[in-house]
C-alpha cells in the first residue's frame, strides 16, 4: 500500500502564538487512508488526556480523504475534537465546499490549537495563513450576517469554504454547531462551542491546486461509471426531488416518527410538514455539495410581511432536512410550515444543533406540563405543543439564559434532567439527544453504543427492518450486524464518502477508486483498517472517561409503539449486553 504524498500535508495552526507550520504525514495517510482514520490519530496525538473540552489545548481537527476532488459524492469533511457535550469523542461531518477547499489548498488535514487573545478568524489561502481580527463580528445576532461580511472581505469566491459560529458558539453552549456555506453544518457534539472557547469566529480555506492522476483512462472510465450510477439511482433521484424530508411520511406510516417528545410515534399532521408538502408551497431552490450531482439540499422560500411596513415583504431562504423537521416539527407538534421554518431560521441564526435544541425543548415542555419545572423557571414562558412563537422565544432564552433552568437546559437534557427530574422521558443517549428514528431496538442501541452516539454511526434503524421480517432474529446477530456496519463506515468516513452514497460505494467500487489514487487494498485490508479505526475511537472515548456502566436507555423508549411494536425490554437488555461484550472483547484482544 503506497501513501499518496500529495494529500499527506497537515497544516498545524496555533492561535495562542499566531503561528503555523506544515508536516508531511505519509505515515497516517498511508495507514488510515484519510478522513476519520487520520483525524482520530491526530486527535490522540494532540489532545492531552483528561483535559477540559474548553482547554486551549483541545485540538480541532479537520480531515479529508483520497477520493476527495476525484470522485462524486466524496465531499464530506470530518471534524474531531473532545466534545463539550459528552465529555469524550466529538466527531461531526459536513458537506458543502469544505472538503474540496481543504484539498485544493493542498492539505489532507488541518489542526487548530490554542486560544486567541481576542476574537479572530483564520484565512487559509494555500500556503498563506492569515489571522484576521473578528472583534466587529463577535456578538452579532446572526451567524448568517457574519458569514456575509466575511464573504465580502475574503478572496477566492467560488473556491473557498467559510466555516463560522453564531452566538451559541461564542457563549460556549455545549451543543453549538459550526455552519459552512450557510446550509451545511458540523452539527452535533459542540464543535461550535470549541470554536468559541478559542475565540475563533470562523475558518476560511481556499485553493486551486490540482490532483495528479497516474492512470487517466482508468480514472475517467471509473468516474463515468460512478457518476452514472449516482444519477440513475432511484434513491438519489428521490433525494434530489424531495430531499431527506421524504422520510417524514415513510417513518410516520411505520410508527417510527418521534412525536410530542416520543409520547407518540405518529403525527396526525405529518403531511403538513412533509417534504412533499413543503416542496409544493415553499421550495425555492435545490443545492448540491461540491462535486455532487444529486443536489439533495432543499431550500424553502419564506415570504413574510414586515409588521411595521404594510405591503412590504422580506424573503428568507431557509434550508430544511428531515432531522430539522423531526426535531422542531413533530417532536414539538408543530404543523404550520411557516412556524416551522421560522423556528429553523432562529436555530440557524444562533448556530445551535437543531436536533439537540428540539429534543431539549420537547423534554422541557413535558416537564412543565408535569409540574417538574415552573413558570418561574422559564422566566414566565409557557411552553405549548404546536406553538411556534413560544418555542422561538425559548430558543432566545437558551442563548440569553435568564434563569438557572435555561442555564441547565443549555447543557442538554441529560444534565437538566439530573437536576430537575424527568429522566424517564429525557431522550438522551450517552449524553447526546436522540435522532428521529423510533424504528426499534437496533436504532436506539446503535446510537447508545455508536462511537459518537449518532444514527449515522451504524444505521441501526436499517437493522430493525430485519426484526420486522424475522421475529426470531437473535440479539447477538443484531449486535454483530451493528458493529460490522460501523467498521465499514469507518472506511467510508475515512474516504469522506457521503453515507447517502453507501450503496454506490460498495467494497469493489472503493477498491477500484483507491487503486486510481495509488492504493491497492484487499478485502482483508478494509476489514483491518475499519476495525482499527473503530477500536481507536472507542479507546479515546474510554480514555476520556466514557464508561459502558453509565449507559442507560430512557424509559420512554419502552412506552411508545415503534415499527416493531412495543420494544421488548428483555430483548433490548440482551442486545445491549451483546454489544458491550463484543466491543470489550475487541478492545481486550487488539494490540
């Protein structure tokens, strides 16, 4: 296996010293093929054991892969850091233009450490790095405005990425996100808060470097084949036409759409907030990540009358995805599209993770209904299911934190429920709020045991379909499937392939694509690399205080019908035990 030197340059940036340098890391890009594999190694090297996530020495690592810029749909950037939300592994992926820009600038990875003495943003234009004063951007209400000002003052329009935070990141709210290209995000686990702790408002990266190809004919043939498969795929066509919100109706029909803080698994007004209905009345345009022919990003056109100026309207362009619709739509019983889009726009402006925000507000609403929290706790705000105005006001209070309750809620529902009660309906898995899939035991166990507590770690929801088809499937079989899939996804996330394209980038296709990039991998190589990366992530988590003994399933999961009916507690206990045993055996037997 030969590392491609062209990708192996790592840019190290020290904010404290305002210093930067580069190192060729053929050792990492040869052994771990980029992306998640390289990022976890850099995180282990640069993150001192046991530090606070807001310590200046907590690194921010961005990494891309060998297929970036060469093949369609290999357009994600992996970010890694110590998460302020869970206290262990922080890993988030984003599309947009970030991966192409990093590789075009000549880098395979960027590592940022230290803390600036005053608000700044970093501009990387190939071999030049600038530390810009961001004092005038710090404190702006909207991250969208900050992004617009940076765009107006930085060169390389069309070739650059602009990653930036909002007020949530500046205030170091542990589930603050980083927005890139306005409609894409490093959404989960608090990268925005780590940016804020470093006084880092934004990162701009641009470049025009080309990528050398040795076997041009083979490359072009393979490129055409992958492109054709992607554009002809019924799945990709579905994502182009309706986008991920097409899942609203499908999940609702199968008792899998979390509603009203998962008191229900169907929403009687699901069609109102479905992708089909929003597209009919609000779709303004579709966008694609760089080097992607699918264009699954759907942008709504929201037209609002100015209250002070009759007959004058403002138009807002607001991105909407399934996870946003689930978390601040069905979970809050919001069925009015205008109200839903306004909530999403508020979340986006502040730079919060929408999933954690919506699930936290759903828990708070039920807690207030049950008398666990009072109007005094919410500064006089009555939280009402289906009332978009009260939730917009609640999001503002998450930022302003006028009471101890909002200070607690801004740290997530695992923390808030530990203080106020209501743990049995606090839908948190390993410290991270649940995603929008109540399909059955594999979905929830997959999130609980996934390296970053995400539905994308291992796609556990897809294994729940096996339970629907085969009621006799054993928990051990599901555990094996979940871990095996997560190992393979380490390969895809090291190549930074979009998981929507996982049915296109099968092992044989990946093998051929890597061969063009200078690698000759066997099936055993894939297995070894995927397993090694997976184990390294788990080791980092455990090093930073993660414990299997502290994991728990929220009681609410057992109380609401799922796609497989009510989840059987004994089956779930056995699945959890099997996953724990399998992972611990991996850790004990690996060198």
